[in-house]
C-alpha cells in the first residue's frame, strides 16, 4: 500500500494543484503539505477522517504521530472529490458505489444540504451539460438521474418529518414541468428546519391541490420550474390560486433554474418568496421568522 504522503501527492496532482494551491484550499501552508507528502507530519481528528476518506485510505493506515492545526476549506475538497467519484460511478453504471459515496459523505459531514447541493445537484448539472453536447445518451442520463433520486431519498432518512411541526408545506412542480429533483431537495431542506413538508412531484391536478391546501391548512406552497418556457404557466397557476379566498394566508415560494439568469423575473410571477437554492431559502425563512417574532 502507498504511504499517506504518496497518496496525498497523487491525489493533489490528479486535481492539478500545486502544493501551495492545495494548501490554500484546505487552509494549510505549502510547507505543511510538503511535510505531509514527505511523511514528516500527519493530520489528526476530523481532518484525519476527511483526508482518509478523500484518499480512499483507512484511518488505521493514517493513524500515526504529530500535530496539525485545524483546517478550513477541507470540506470543499471533500465534496469536490466525492462529486468526481460519484459521477464516475454513475457513468460506470455502478449504483452501489455511487450510493456508498453518499453514505460515507453523510458520516463525514454535519450538514446534509451540502451533499445535495455540491454533489448531487452538481452531478446532475454536469450530466445535463454532457447530454446537451451529445456526449451522453438519453439512457445514460435517465439511469444517472434515477440513481441521483435514490441518493436524495437515501439521505432523507436522517431528516425526520416532525409530526408536531407547526408550519407545513407542499412541494411540487407546475405543469408541464417535469424536472422535479430540485424541489425534492428543497422539500428535504424544509424538513431539516422542522417544517412539515410534503413532496408531491409533478402533474398535480389543480382542483385536488386546492382541496388539499385548504383541508390541511398548508402554510407554504413551494413551486419549481426549470425551463423558461414554463414561466407563463407558473404565472397563470399563481394567478388562479390567488383568486381562491380560502387561500388568503397561503404563502407561495418559487424557485428553479428558469430564473437563474434573471431573478427579477421571479418577482413578477406573483409569488411571495423567491430563492435560488436551499441555503438561500433557509436563510430567507429564518430572516422572516426573526422579523415576525
Ligand atoms: C434529469 C433531467 C431530466 C429528467 C427529469 C427527471 C426528474 N424527475 O426531474 C427528464 C428526462 C424527465 C428530463 C426531461 C426533459 N428535459 Co431535462 N434535464 C435533466 C437534467 C440533466 C437534470 C435536472 C436536475 O435534476 N437538476 C438538479 C436539480 C437539483 O437542480 P435544479 O432543478 O436546478 O434545482 C436546484 C435549484 O434550481 C433550486 N430550485 C429548484 N426548484 C426550486 C424551487 C424553490 C421553491 C426553490 C427555493 C429553489 C428551487 O434548488 C435546487 C437545489 O439546489 C437537466 C440539466 C440541468 N442543468 O439541470 C436537464 C435539462 C433541465 N433538461 C432539458 C430539456 C431540454 C429537457 C426536455 C425538453 C428534453 C426532451 N426533449 O424531452 C424534457 C422536458 C420535460 C419537461 N416537460 O419538463 C434542458 C432544459 C433547457 C431549457 N430550455 O431550459 C436541460 C438544462 C438540459 C440541457 N443542458 O439542455 N430532463
């Protein structure tokens, strides 16, 4: 087996980074990286765990002597490396390894939203890019997408739907939008802050939705669209809901890739809140909570 130093060097070179650049990204000096690579110093604590995972080595193999200051930015490298491994597993039709990577990450990170945003979402965007360049078949794209969906679901067990949550939400896409993984992630993000959030996917009949919103006294309707072509449908949809007097207190939250290039457009659709991703949404909701309490 290669030594820790050799593995670290191999990994750094694979990323195309100098010792200085690699060190900067994990909050360490170039000399420290040089010392690691020469097996003069060794990491410990959380950093040891993360580096072990990053380098595909067991902690036992790394558990040796010497001190290391705490690092910043190491998570970034961890996500980047995991995302590369994850997407490779998807391209290799290796669902087992892909899901293992997610499980390992879950053990090594405190905030699951990073896994959604930096690994799963990033992989889906890369897949879309390759597909649009004709470098990925539709079959490959569909397979990779369903594994990503499993990965999202796999993580959701850790976020328990709190039965006593005072606030509730229904999360879905607006017809004819079929891209629904983004709003599934948003649903999980809401559950992580104890909002009772229900994901109902796509192609939802409007009258049944209105019934459910009223019957279950839902506080937030969370809508997503990915394609700009669907913005008019979203606006019409919101207009219809706004005419329902029984839904006067319903807050409508929107988001999705359709607004990436023009977030101003989102505000003209008639929604109460627009957010660009799960972090942005949680931040806005927390500001809102603070301002109303
Ligand atoms: C997987 C996929 C599909 C799957 C969807 C499966 C599913 N269950 O979702 C299928 C095969 C069904 C599909 C179909 C189509 N697709 Co498609 N698809 C994708 C792909 C590869 C990934 C989408 C995805 O899951 N992204 C990952 C999620 C997590 O990201 P996200 O949706 O952006 O969500 C994040 C944020 O935007 C935000 N967010 C999202 N919603 C909300 C909501 C709220 C309230 C908030 C606060 C935030 C928020 O937070 C999320 C988490 O970070 C994209 C590539 C891409 N770049 O996205 C193409 C892509 C979106 N598809 C595209 C196209 C063209 C199509 C089709 C027209 C193809 C066809 N000819 O049939 C159809 C259209 C179907 C339809 N009517 O909607 C184009 C869209 C181009 C455009 N016009 O905008 C893309 C960009 C591919 C490309 N590069 O050209 N697709």
